[in-house]
C-alpha cells in the first residue's frame, strides 16, 4: 500500500546536492491501472499501481536491465526522466521527502512527495511552508497522466 501526499515546492533546499539522489527513466505500459517500468540508476522495476489519490495499492517487481530495455520502447506516450533527491523531513526525521526534478521537455517541473506509514499520519502531517501548494488530489500531478503528454504547469491554459 502506498500512502503519500504530493506538493509543488515554493523553494528548493539550499543543501540539495548533499542528499542522496537517483536518476530515473520511466515509461507507462498502461495508465488505468498503472503499469510502469522504471530504471533507477542501474536498478530496474516493473510497478503496478491501483486507483486512488493519497492511498493506493502498489507492487514493485525487479526487472533485469535487458527486460527494461525491451519493455521501454513498448511504452505509450512520453518517457519521463527525472532526478529524485531523498532527505528527512525537518521535524519528522522518520519521514522521507522525495523531491523529483524533471528534465527534457518537462525541465522546470518539480514535485515533492512524502510517504506515510498510515492514513492517520498522512492526514495529521503539517508540511513545512516551503513544500508549497499541495497537489495530492490533483490527478494532473500523477506521473502516469504526465506520461500521456500533459504538463500540470499548463492546466487551464
């Protein structure tokens, strides 16, 4: 089960380069339900995600690099590239923030996610001010929607 809240940060941490990061390439074989292939540095996965916004099923299965290379060209829509930084949430060191900085035609898009151990923890969470606008319930900020060509920064344009 994945329980997460999403934000569009109003600023980036000044010490961002001091945190661990991974380069990701991902594509979507299906978007309802979500079936995704992802490469994180040298590790590859096939992921299934059920429906939902803050809470949804998620299953990750390891893939070989060869299987990833075979499946990626079969993906529909945009292939997403981004760098993910992971760091503890200030005041809540048991929680990890994942800050995605997109590249390519999505250069400048930044989305921050925090995963929680329970729905109660997610609902009670008070984000730091710099986390910015919450977009947890906005489907435009789901990577599966972005893969279909959408850019959430251009909603309503």
